[in-house]
């Protein structure tokens, strides 16, 4: 169950003590009416409560007084709930239909991205509509999908009022291109003139013959030569055909006459026969051995053989014969009667049986072994065998028998009943039991002594003994028994207090300090307003404003604090008008509030709160009032009317070897000089630069180390002479050598936290140019769970999603691996697999979990190093979801200070982000300023959680832009509120040992201040010449350490127990494990790492009392 929604089904009591704490009163009592979203329209609605005191009474607008009601008709339903304190609250819900239909579909003209789908939606709204390609690539949202190429598109629609979900798939056609045919002039031999015949497409065709001609016909042709014609219409649609000039003009066609002999199938022997020729040239002539010359002859003589010769119009001949056979004329028909025995399926044993014959000639007669002659007999004797013989009208007979069986008559019903238990209330005070696959009535016997018999398969009881373990035994009408138990944790209500420190003058240094007690431990925090460390308990570096927070405990209970006001000694709410490149009419308005006698000093010399008539540039203001001073800096940009667009496409035409566009080259790096701007192509191979200055530019396709640039042979020059102009068609065509090259990448979308899902993404690509069948194997940590029957409501109740032909073929829960296959993976095709792994609540904070993935076949792969990937995580209870993570890391923290080795020339970074605000984010921009030690032109393996573009500013700032991402906020859709970026980049291989490579990013959600990630620092070191294990616990000593491979462990412990030893590398892969049974209170163990390379390793020792684990 999604924990973000789970708290709505719980009631909780807020009891806060002391200054600044919030008391639970009627103002906190809420009712929520939710529809049964399994059907649309909903067939029932359920009332939930929060903030009140049980028991509750319900009053629906229909007159019903139960917590849930049926909704047989469409309309609005309201419920009023009263708790034990007399507090009342009301909520309403709309039950309505929800459907989609396409108003219009506009096909894409050949080769263009101008297709469109217009939807009509019937429901209550507001709606969330998201569009995907056939490979499940996100391409847009809303009622209209525009500017798309031909293909299949699926819209996933959600009605937030009725909570109905609908999915439909529509096809955008490719339009009709020209269809070309070459017609020869056959008056001469060999042919000397060819004519182009074209239909379809748009008129005004252009013709391109292989001899260089551009007319609709060509003459004076060379014999024994092939001529190719390409026809192109004004939309760029093309068709190709060819014609070979044959010199075999005077050869006679071959003779291929065949003769089918048809006879008189009624008479026996046959009285006539007909010769039917084919494969020749009509008309045909006939010559029979009896002198006749027609196609058919009659009055045949039995036992005689007749010959015929057929001649066609070209003189070709063929012969055949027919024999008048009398062998089978007097044979009797065969008997094929079968009998179906139908019995009395209601009684046990059966009381009657019916014989049903088929395959003979009616009418039928019946002879039973008990003397009866009808088709059915009754009053059967148990355990007796009855025989019947059936005779048809031709005298054919068949027999069958029926045994009156009593074996299964007195069998007892099979017991498949299952029992489930859970708790309700915050803190939990209600026990709920649920019976499945049983028969009413049910008897519930609780461990509290309560026993109740009811027709319902659900029963609620009060947890009368407080916290502890409760069990229930359920017995159904068939005597089937099922037992289940549930744990009731803390009975103390969760209490949240807070202290607020206001912000200084014009600064963002406010703070909120929470104090949490009661409930179940391991609290989670969800803050509003996109604060930078939203999952931590306390917040700092806050601007003046109003904040709110949800606090959750491990049972799903929650407390909500709103109106947490951080005051300040003055704030500004600036607004900016971009400069226009033609008349420089930009402006900045500070809109100050809360200052006392403020004074303003700008770097321009102005002294007011506003600046006007500005060109683009950097502007700084210092604000001084009676008590404080602060400064702000603004960058004023130019508006879009000044923008000059330079665009093109990169494609692969290895198959054709020409300059014609081929398949898209996604995520290729393209550079614009002299601006020094680098961007990437999108998934369809298109790229675009935006510049503000007119002039001459050069477009360069940066090499990727695999392909070769075919067309053009050099860079492309662009004379951008007009402000606001568009300069397109700057296309590159590349070729690839024949190569097999599969690649796989593992990305963890979230953290490993006890009780929550670990969203794991597996990206796989065919970087080669041959179609391959791939196998993807995911090995997940033994501490994690993959439940193939679990449901994730966000993704159509699927436990995993697999795209681009990938399907799950096996799951081994013992060895913790999942296998997928992706057959017919085309050149350049990529796919995605989403897997939802669960971290059980029994996993301890601080433990390490490691998952890995491999794609095969590896043999013959051009870059086998990227056929595997591994990622390890530390189990955490709270975290910052906006972060940057480094791989590989030989030791240390991949989110902080980490160690890499000299051979680690390529570094991989993943930037995670999450919308922690109170509304969807429509635009997300991530700016990653790279250290000078990185080679920007080496960027590879670009992967995004949502469609995005990437540009490079100032030669070292990566700018990732997610336009129209519509990223949900965490409160409304926690799984959907995440996003990420992944890329690989080369570092300077000549950096000395000890060099530190820093990296951090700034994340912008719409127009809010940036969220700054953690600082990742990679220090370069050399692998040690020995193997070293670190174990910091005085009761265990490892020696020698470092070692050449052989280790000894001296240990002391409180009691005799089994000791289990495991050795991991720093990527989390298990290398060695062994167990010493009944280890004494003091002694020694040993292990050998001689077969492993020199490096740091992790030693883990498990005993019954403790876990020793250190790097």
C-alpha cells in the first residue's frame, strides 16, 4: 500500500503539551469520502476519518448509516461523521463516468513530425492526461498531442474527482507518399526508352535517374544495364524503383503447360472426362486417342485408358491420360458411429444416462443390457455397469457402457480459507480480521476471549489489552479453520512540538526545530515549499514565509502542522521584464515589504526600488534600513523575440550508404562555434541551438569513437543574418561499422528505507548496428524482497514495467534474481525495466544493500565493460532526495568524500530530484557546473527519467531542461514525484595522486530558488599492493592486516554460537562466505583472498548476538 495514501484510512488523536504544541480538537477532525476505484463509475464509496475519537457514527445523504455505501446511480454523495466527543465533519464525493474518444487524428506527412491527435474527454475533471510512444517514451500531456511523427501513441488518463483511470491507443498514419513505376517502350529490342509513371503523394514531382537525368523519361539507353529512378514530392516523400534493359529479345518463352483431368464423380464407373490445361498461351487445341478434338469426351468404356495431347497458341504441347476405373464401384460405405454418454450431473450417484450417437445414418435403434430400447434409461443402480448397442439405418452398429460411480459422492469440501489481520486507528486501538475463500457464517475467536459469529467475512474488535500480539481463529460453515495474528505497537499518541527562529534582514537564515515523541519510532518528514533537505526532521536556511510538514511514524500514522510562519526583518518579491534586443526595454522591480525606511543603491548608481530601460546583464542592489543591510544580484536576460534558432538532425544510414536520412542518432553531441555551445540530439535525432547575436556560425558533430561522419564531409557553416530567424536543415549523416554492442545501466530511483519500496530502473540499449536477442539478469540483495503478486496503483497495478520487447521469463526467490529477455532489439533501440523492490522493516539502518544487472551475450561485444552494472546503498531512515551520486567508488561515501583509483578514467554521475512542494512542478532545470578536469565532449550514456534536453553553457555548465514535466508533488503522488539524470564523462587521465574532483548541482523547480545538492568529491588514489581489511571491534582482531592474501581472526565472545563470515568488495558483491559452527568463547578463524586483486574489502561477521561490519 502506498504510504502516502495509507494515513487517510487511519484516525488519530493529537495530544500536544507545552508551548508551541498543537492540541487535537474538533478543528482537526476530518472525514474523507473515497470511491472504490476498481470500477468506473464506482460501485461503492467508503468514509474514512482522521483526527477524531472512535467510535464513529455515519449519516449519508442517501439515509444510510454505515461507513460504506453502494452507489447504484451517478451523482454527488455526502457523508456527515460524528465521533465520540460529539465533533462532526462532512465530505462529498462525485460518482461519474469517465471515457475517452478521439475527435480527430491528423496523419503525419511523409518524413515530417506534424501528426496530431485531438481528444474528447467525458467525466468530472480535472484530468491528468499523459501521452507515450509504442516504446513507452513520454511525449506530452493534455487533450492534444501535436507535432509527432507517424506511429502508435497511448494516452493514460486520470480523473482526479472520480479517481477513474482510462487508457487508449491511437495511430497516427504516415500519409501517402508517391508510388513510382517504370514503363518500357517495347517497340524496339532491346528497350531504348523508359517512362516514369507516378501516383500518390503531392503533385509536382522531381525525378532523379541513376544516369543523372531529371526528366520523366530517358532514352538512348545502354543494353544489359540497370536504371534506378527516385521520385520525390514537395513534402520530401520519396519512392525508388528500377528497370533492367534485357538483351534476350528473340528467345521463345519456355513451355510450362500442365493438364488437370476432371471426371464424372457421380457415376461409377465415370461416363465422361474433361482436360483442363494451364500455364500456356490460349487458345488450346486437343487430340484424344479415340480421335476426338474437344476438351471433354463422354461414353467412356470401363477399364479403358484415354490419352490426350494439348497444344497452345505458341506451339507448346503437353500430354496426359485417364483410366476408367471400376475397382470401388460396389463397395459398401464404412461404419463410423460414435456414442457420447450423458449422465445426471446433479444427483450423486447419477439417476439417469442418455446415449447420443453420431457419425451414422439416422434413424438409430437402441438395445440396453437391462432390456430397455430407448435412448435414455433411468432409476440406475449404484455401482452397476450398463451396456448399450446402437444400430443405424444402414445396419452399422457401435457399443458403449456407463458405470454408476459413487466414489466422490460423500467427499468433504476442500478448505482454502485464508485469514488476514490488520490494525486501525492512530494509535492502533481496533483489530480487524478478514476471511478469504470461506463460506458464511463465520465464527471469530480472538485471543482476548471475544467470540462472535456473523455472516460477514470481516470483523472488528477492540485491542483491550493495549500494545502486544493478538491472534484470531476463524471457522467457516464448512468447518474450515484459518488463524492469523497482528502486532499492536505503541499506545501513546504521536506528539509534535516546534520552535521557530526568524530570518535576519533580507536573508534566508530562518529555522524550524521539531520535537517528536510517541507513536511508533522511525519517523518520516515531508516538508512543503521545496526546501532543500525536505526529508530531515529540522529545517534551516529558510526564507521568510509559511511552511507546513507531515510527520509519519512506522505504522503510517501522521500529524500535520501548517501555518509554521518564519518572519523576517524585510523581504523583497522581485519581478523582472526581459530586455528586448531591439530597444532595451528590460526592467527590475524589487517590491520590498517589511523594511523600515529602506535605502537602495544599485551598481548603476540608481537609488530607487525599480530599474527601467535596461539592456541584458547583471545588476546588484544593496538595501539598508534602520536595523540591517542586505544585497541581491539579478541576471536580466533577453526575451525570446531576439532568439536565433539553428537546427538540424543526425541520422545513421549505414544500410544505404548515401546522404539520405536514416535512423535517428539519439543523444549525439553537437557543438556551435564560435559560441562554444554544446547540445545533444533528442530521441528522434533532432538538435537546436538558440543564440542572440547575428553572424557566421559553424556546426560541428563531435565524434563518439564509434561512427564515421559521411555527409557532409566537413562542418556546416551557417550565416545567421536575421534577428529572430530560423536556420534549419543542418543535417549530418553517419555510418557505423558492423558491430555487436549491448549496454546496461542500473539506477536506483529512491533510497532503501525499511518499510518502503526501492524504485530500481534498468536501462538497456543496443549500441551496435545489428539486431540482437538480449537477456537481462537482475541480481538483487538477499535483504530485499521482490513480490510478483504485489500491486503498484500508479503503474496499472504492475509489479514491474518492461519496454521495447522485454518480458520477465523467471524469478528465483531463493537466489534473488530476475531474468528478462528482449528479443529482436534493433540497432540503436533502447528499453527500460522498472522494478519495485521492498526493504523489509527488519533490515537495520546502516546496513548495505547491493543490486547488480548483466546483459548478455557478452562474447563478441565491442565494449564488454558496460554489459554489467552494480550499485550499492546504505539503508537509511531519512535522506535528502535531491542529491548527486558518484560511481565507481572504491571506498568512502558516493554522496560525499569517496576514493577512486588511477584506472577510473570514466566517472558516472546520477542526479536525483524530487518535488517536495505543494503543487506540480511544470518545469525542472538542473545546472551542473563541471570541474576543469572533465572533458565535456566525452559525455556519454545520457539517460533521463522524463523527456529532457541538454545544453552546455560557458564550456563547462551542463544544463538539463525538463519542459512540461508536470512533476507531481510528493504529498499527492510520492512515487511520481521523483526524477533523475544519469551521465558518464571522462576525466583528465594525467591528474596526480591525491587530486580531488568536486561536483554538485543546482535544481530549479519552476521559479523557486534553487535546491543545491550535496558535494561529491572523488579523490584519486592508487590500489594498495596488499589486501587490507578494516574491522574496528576490540573483540575481533584480524592479522596480518594488510596481508598478501591469508588472514586470521582472533575472537572472544560471551557464549558458544555459530559465526558466519562474509567478504564483499566495495561494489557490494559477495566474494567469499564460510561458517564456523559452535564457535567457542575464544578462538581463531581464517580465510584466504589470494585469488582476488589487491584492494580494500569489507568483512562481515554474523553471530546470534551482534553483527560486526566495517570496511
